[in-house]
């Protein structure tokens, strides 16, 4: 009965274009809602002060790291889950899920400790503005101490994705995001009539973690009631060295990629803060850009996440034609979205920035930033679409290398050199330069993956025929 269920899994039987659309659309929509509440967070916080916006920018590296650990563990677990489902190996599916939960608990403990002892010092080394340090420290402390919510949410969603049930992630992320949007003004500005005081920056964090925990509860419910291909029991949470090793072999590169992003953001914040007259403003612009560009990148990551599951499943099932078709559809969709994003950022930067109560200096720096950085969008779209093969086929190190090129080895040094000119607007050119290098490296790695892993599957089929 179990084998028959797996044989009829839509990952194996549904037309690829329809499959990618069905799996990616809920992910993309849920991530767009996620992006919306990130932007709404910043919009509400901008009503407090420009320093509050800067504090959110300075907090981003640690928040990104939390998501990085959750996503890395989830991607590593997902890769084994999807491949095991393709191979009809039910026992391995359950053990992979259990060991993913085991790793999650360890990561949560680490971030809770940081929240108690490290959040405020983290801000103190980046800014000398008291309002920024105090508000940002409160915000980050709450997000770290209660990070279990985001971890459970992400891992639960990855389990649903692995079996092709991505529609439920729309409800988990969407509900969490809507709750956060509703609660933001309540806790940031207070509701005296209900006896709720104004918590300021801490209020934004409270709204965020409540939304994450509600999404986590929904993810648990959907897995228990709508995902029969993954079974949960305490015996599966027992660490299995071989399974842990495989999860980490794929997950660590993904975590490193997100950690690289955190290092990049921390470094770029430092570069922008070095400008005497515009440091706080430029840092705030950088943070706002990251919130706005998520509207463009989140759908691409939705496509990427769906592609990882589809490719991994069909790689395990030895169906290379479905892998190739998926890549073609994913590339076309990613490039289309990125070109639309480029057009919006080029034509309407004033409208986008006007959402954040900008000062004249903020608006001037922001318009330049949005137009220059968005030049890298089409290049990034192609890279992200192709990189799904790296994770799905267990060669996560390739993703690490391309990310290093994009965010560390090229971006930060070039940005630093451009900052020496004294012109903050030149720094933004570092982004398209780094993306061009990353795309070149991605194409080289993909050619190797195609030659060594995809092409041999076709040759085996021809030999059988």
C-alpha cells in the first residue's frame, strides 16, 4: 500500500510544467506574503524614527543567520526525504525527518543563548547612536530567544514540500505573515483602550515571533493530518550518524551561504557606516533595499525550493527528462520575474521609497541604490534557477562557492574599494559586478553537474532500451 502511494506521487507522474507551477505557486505566494510583512515591519518602524529603520538593518545579519540555520537543516533533510520518496524507502524518510528535528533543537538552543547574552553587544559594536543600540538590542533579543517558532515552521514546510504538498505552506507562511501585519501596529504603538502599551521596536519583535509560532503550529497540524508519507515517532528523533552526515553535507553549505549573507550584510553596514555624513542614512537605505528586493527574489526562491524537491525526487527515480524539463521551465519563470522586477525598480524608485517616510537625503541615496543594484536581477535569476541542481543532487559545496563569489569574495572587496572614492553612490555598483562573476561560476559548475550526473542517466536509459 505504501509503495503504491509513492508510485502514484505527483512528483513522478504529473506533467513537469504543471508540477512546477503547482508546487512553486503556493511557495511563491507564501513568500510574497512573507516579504510583505517584512516591508510592513519597516514601514511601521519608520514611523518611529530613522534610527529605528537603521536598527532593523543592523539586526538583519543575525535574523538572516537564524533563517539560514533553519533553511539549511530543512534543505538537507528535504534532499534526503525527496530522494528516499523517489526510491520508495519509507523507513529512510521517517529517520531523515526525525534527525532533522534533532538538529533543529540544537540550533534553537544556540540562538537562545545568543539572545540572552549577545544581542545588545552586537549592536554596540556597530553603532554609537543610543536609540539604535537600545531599540535594536530589544528587537533582536526577543527574536532569538523565541526562535523555536521559525525553526518549526521551516522544517514543517520542508516536509510538506518533499512530498509535493506545497499548497499547505501558503497557509502556514501566509497566516503567520497576516498575524504579524495585524499585530505590528498594536504592539509597536500600543492600544490604550485595551491596556496594551507602546513597546516600540520590541513590539515589532513580539508581533514577529507570535506570527512565527502560529505558522509553526499550523505546519505541525498539516504534517500530522495531511502528510501520510512522513511518520513521526520519538524513535526516529534518535540521532543516526549516517543520516546526520548526509543532512549536514547538504545543509551546511546552505547554512554557510546564509552565514555568508550575514557576514556580507554586517560588512556592508560597516562600509556604509564609515561615511561620516551619510552613514546612518546609507545603512537604512541598504536595509530598505533588502526589504523591497525580497518582493522580486522571494518568488524566485519559491521556484528554487520547488525545483530542489522535483529534481531530487526524479534523480532518485532515475527520470532525467523530467529534471531537464523542470530546469527549462524554472529558468524561463525566474528570468521573466527578474526582468519585471528590474523594470519596476528602474521606473518607480520614488514610489517604492515613499513608503518609508524618507528624508530628502534618504530619498536621494535610495533612488540611486535601487536603480543600480537592480541591474543585477536578471543575472541572479539565472544563477538561482540553476543552483537548484546543486542542492538536489547533493553537491551543496557548489552553491557555497557561487555564494562566496557573489557575496564575499567579490562584493565586499569591490564595495570597499569603491567606498574609498568618498562617493557613497558608487558603492552600489559592486552588486551587479559580483552577480556577473557568480553567474559565470554557476554556469561552469552546472556544466559539470550535467556531464557527471544528468547525462549518465540518459545514457543508462538508452542502454536499457
